[in-house]
C-alpha cells in the first residue's frame, strides 16, 4: 500500500470550490449546506427568518429517505417531529427560546429511551412496542434545550453485546448500516447509525453511547467528532445498560464546537444515576467557551508511541497512518503544546487480551438490564423481564437472524459470568482496577503532569474504558484513492473494512472530568488541520434547505 496522503493541508479546504458541495444552490448565509452546517449556521438562519424548524425537519427527513435504503443509518423517523417543530417555530415567533438547541433536529441512538411515538429497542424486535415510563434523562434535557428528536439511529444489535458473530452496525430491526466514504464501508459500532447519519447531514448531530469504543471508533472511521464523556458526567437513566461502571452517553457531531454544544445540553447530575454524584463542579464548565484557537497553548501532551505501531487490522493492513500521526505532532507543537514522546502502554494493551473486564461487563449486563431498564417499562408486549427472556425471544424469532448471529456473549453471561456480589466477580473487577492503578491513564497523566495523551482511537477507547475516563476524537485524514478494498473476513459480515477514502481520526484522552480542557485542545487541533472539510463522502443526499423553502413558496 502506498503511503497515506498527508491530511494536514489547510489550503485544501480554502481551495475547495463551492460548486463541489452538492446542493449548495444559493447564498450559504441564507441556506447553509446540510453536509457541513453548524449549530451557529442553523441558529443564524432561524433567527433571521430565512427558514423555519419545520423546513429543517422536512429537509432532514427528505435526506434520510434519499439514502437510508443504501446506508441504513436511521432506524425510525419521529412521526411527531414536524408538529414539534411547528410548535417551536411559534414559540420563536413570540420571542421565546427554550434553550440553545431551540428547533434543532437531533438523532438519538436506539438504546436511549424516548417517551413519545418512537420505539426504543436496542435494534431488536423484542422491545418493539414497549413504552418507558418517561424520557431518559438525556432526552429530557435535550427537549428542555429546545431540540427536536427527529428519529432513532441504527446501532449494532444490543450495542454489540449479543455475539461476535453479529456484524458491527447490524441490527435485526435496522439491518446493516454502511458508511458513506467507500463502497460497503464498515461503520464500526455500536453507535454506527449516529456516526453515519451525522457524517452526511441527516440531522444536525446525534447522541451515541459507549461502553468500550462505541462512540470513539465510529467517529474515527466516519470523519466526525465524538466525545465519550467521563462516566458520570451524563446520566444513563433509562438508557439500555451494558455496564453502569463503563457506560456513557455522548455527542457525535461534525465539529468540536457542535459536540461541545450537545455535551453542554446533556451533562449534569441526576438523582436517578448515582454515578453523576461524582461530578466535582457546582456549576458545569462552559464547554462551548472552551472552543478557542489557543486551546493547545501551554498544554502538556503525552504521545503513546507503542500504540501507534499496534493500530493494525489482524491481517496487518494499516487502519490509519503513522505518517499522518507524526504530522499531527508538528501541528500540536506549533500550536503551543509541549510533547512528551515515547510513553508506553505495552502491559496495559496486553491486559485487554484477557477476559477480566469483559466478564465484569457480562455480569453487569445480566444483572443491571432488569433493574435499570426493563422494570421501568409501562408497556412490554413481549414480556421481556430478563436477559434470559431476551435470549429466548431471539432464539424463537426468525427476524432476529438466529443462528447465523448467535447469542454467545449472552450464553456466557447466563452460564459462566459471576454474580455481582460474588468473590469471583470482585476478583475480576479488582484485577482491572489494580491494573488501572499501577499502569493506567490516570497514573501516567499524574506522573508526568500531563493535560492529555494522544493515541489511535481504538486504543484510546480500550485504555480509557475501564477507568471511565473521557476521550475526544477528531478527524485526522483518509486513505488514498488507490487503496485496495478489503472485505471483512467474518462470514456473516458483508462490509468492507478497508478501502479508498477511508477516514481515520486521532484521540485526546484525559483525566476524569477534564472534558473542558480536552475540548479546547481538540478544537484548536481541528482549526489548525480542518481535515473534515477535505474528506468528502462518496454518498451524499441532494436535498437542501433551499429546495424545501422553494417548494413551500411554489405551493
């Protein structure tokens, strides 16, 4: 394979002709192109009266309908979205604003409960028609900020917890999500639909969830920004759980600033999630104000060099570019950061080959699913009250693709994984915590007085997950146009894992509740490199706001 093209050329963005942006048919100040529009763009247009929230909903729904048969990024459109938008337009016309997201459409991953016309199923038919007793806390916060929940995004079936034989981005309800950047692109998971939909402008932004890698890696391969918050910064109340010790709800957006807006809307304490009591602030930091061009000035950043070399596909095909990573170091130093190169996580990476952390997650999922979600359903047509019930439903329901996609992880959880209060469980959990204490991120950050570590996104998510630490991932580059397509070797997986124009990112990892600092660093890096605007998706919807407004004027 030829070396990856250098992605850090700001001039490419400056030279990108306006005509290359599909559908940009009028002045961008009036109708921003939805592939790249930011919250500031959309709010300016709404405030000026160039378009309405109803126009936004119609445009996004049309874009979803254009490409969803190909990409399967959205599992369900909210039939009430236009009516909600109309009500918010009326409020705006009367001088009322609920919050910073007033009238802005957002997608929500299908494991985050909404108390409305939408289903929340984790991608399974088992919970189709089930109704939660209320909105999840993060959705309630979005509504208070004025957001419109335009639909649910597809995801890896049950957040990837069912079996390794189930492909990334596949769910029984939603089918196989495909990335937009090269033919048959594997979107990775489990927040696959949220990443793909955000990357091509099917909504302003989306919520994802992560236990291990589920925001970080889809953001990495779909040319967007993902923030996996510190466990406890965002509530998991009425989010289908895998592990309360590791689960986190976070934003997926096209820019760091937009991700910061979304994080600000959903972060904060919740009496129904005791992990949020660990938030150390009386008042949350202003994540949006952290988006400053000097965000890297004076920062001390560690370079995890050995993980750069380990970031490879099992057949040694490079998933990203060490050359681009090395170029990024120059960007960081020129922006005022001090680098500490050569930090190693060899032993910690080795730890992830073992089952201690995975066994804890399986125990957590089995025990926490009934307690933290299923018991809070007002309506439960399939009478799913436990993981065992869920497995039984899968085995007898043809649409769930059993046995091609088996239930291996659930079988282990039900037969082998220890109870949460057993010595065996605590042996696994203690091993993980001791590893984190002696070799973990917090220790390295403290030992070298670092503000952050930078590393490949896959390993960032692995080494941060057990300690619940935050990760911010931003675009870094893409593979060259002559990159051969490599099919996924898994027999049920029809996607391609490598191909031309394959995006890749870089991750900033920090100490607990350091999101404000990480966002500042990521924003400054993004502004210096502007990679997202030089890597264009192969599949793009054509509908734009101007089309919707013009059609309305004709009618």
